[in-house]
């Protein structure tokens, strides 16, 4: 390897800031604010988790490893989320990103991560590191707007957080893919996910919260970022979606669904389904058998909430 090249974790806030600048320059369609948010509002990531290639004293390539745990087939599995893979435009095609990604894979192995996930549109590139595409389904459906003043309210952290966290755990613990969230993770995630707080709605029956939804208003549609509801109460999800489209004034709803979620939300079945290939997964090693990938990959049964994107 070039003796001028060094690959390592970041050592200072200035270096993290340099990675924000690098990502801002590398990604044409993403606002700088996005990188700042994921760099500085995510309290779960350490300096060392931002891996960089330094050449002649300058950071030219970066990869971040977001430390997470996910549910897979009733087990809790350590997962390294790969994000912000970037090389300065003037330094591309010299194998720098490949070196940093290989370092990140080794770093995850050392740290005891068992699987890794990433989102991408250049799936072919990541195959060489062992990543395989997860085929998910994107549903597009019209949900007629309807205000539900009797049950629906905007989420209020001090009043609702404990119940929402419990509902999340109950809804997701038997699925494959969702992040295992503790209170610290929730706090971080509410900061880094960049949602519009007015579009985080809870559905309550008296004091009890029986469902929630988090959404985003897009140019022509409402994107569902996340939801959960009490067992068997699908009508609550429908009411929440309808109240959300009332607030966004965008009746067209887009939501990613796994097989499990498709079974839970039967009202989506009349929508238009597309295959989405944005997600990839790899085994990193350490205490996990190959059958894990058999669980994750072929059955389109991977649930990952957009609020958790890294
Ligand atoms: C993707 C990126 C990190 C690669 O950095 P790099 O240091 O040039 O990477 P490497 O030299 O290791 O590899 C370059 C490879 O990436 C491939 N690549 C880069 N951008 C690509 C694209 N948009 N579509 C398909 N392949 C792409 C190149 O074809 C090349 O493949 P090859 O090795 O078969 O020739 C860099 O192009 C970049 O910063 N892009 C903008 C940000 C981005 O898209 N990041 C990835 C998000 S998942």
C-alpha cells in the first residue's frame, strides 16, 4: 500500500467535521444538513466508528459504522450499519473506498458485529465485499384523508415516550430486521432522523396509546417512516394513516413492507407493489451461522423503519 496512505478511525471533532465536508462534496443530491445530523446528533457513534483514509494528511475517503442491534428470528444480533461511503471526486477510482470498506469490515469483525447492512443504488459495487441485495416491496396506495380528533394527537415525548417505546418493542420483537431500541437510542434517533415532529401521531384510547405513525410529507406523497399498533388492531393503523394524509394533504401513501407487515396491513393489498433493491446485507462473522442469511434474504421478510436509516 502507498506509504502516504493511512486508514483509521477519526481522532478529533475537526476530523469528523472534515468528513461532513467530504460527504457534502461527494454526494450531489444530499443536503449537508443530513451529514451533520447523522454525524453529530447520533449519540451512539464514537469517533473511531467513522473510518477514514488519510493521504498526505488529508481525508480523502470515509465510511461510517453505526453500532446497532437488530432482531433476527427472535434473536438479538449485533449489526454494523454502513453509511456515508464517500471519496473526494478528484481521488476516485484509485481503490480508496474499497480499502476503507475492507477496513470497516475488519473493524466490525473485531468489535463483534455479526451482520452489516447498507442502503445503496450501486449494488454491484458492494457485492465484492459479500453484500447481498434484500428484495423488499414498496406499496403505493391512496389513503383518503380523514381527521380523527377523537383519538389522534401529535406525539408528546414527556407524556407518551414510555408507552410508545413499549408498543415498539411489542410490535417488533418477533420480526426480522428492526433495531433493538433502548431509551438512549430513541433519544438519538429522534434527533438524527430529521422527521417533522408534527407528523409523529399517536392514537389513544383514554390514557392508553394503542398505535402510532411517523410520516414525511414529500412533493407528491406521504412517506410512512414507521408505525406500530396493538395486536390485531389494523383499523388503528388505517385511522393513523388517514389522519396523516389529512395533515400532509397528500393522499398518496408510500410504505415499504416486509411479508410480515403485508400480512398485518391487509388494507394495503389493493395498492401498487414495486420491488425495491435499495437494501443490502452481509455476514460479518462471529457467532452467527449461514442460516441467518437464509432467514434474511430470500423471503422479502425484512422490516427496517425509515426513521432508523443511517
Ligand atoms: C462510490 C464511491 C465511494 C467510490 O469511491 P472510489 O474511491 O472511487 O471507489 P473505488 O476506487 O474503490 O472503486 C470505484 C468503483 O466504484 C464504482 N462506482 C462508483 N460510483 C458508481 C456508480 N454511481 N455506479 C456504479 N458504480 C460506481 C466504479 O465503477 C468503480 O468500479 P471498478 O472498481 O469496478 O472500476 C465514490 O464514487 C463516491 O464518493 N460517490 C458519491 C457518493 C456515493 O454514491 N457513495 C456510495 C453510496 S452507497
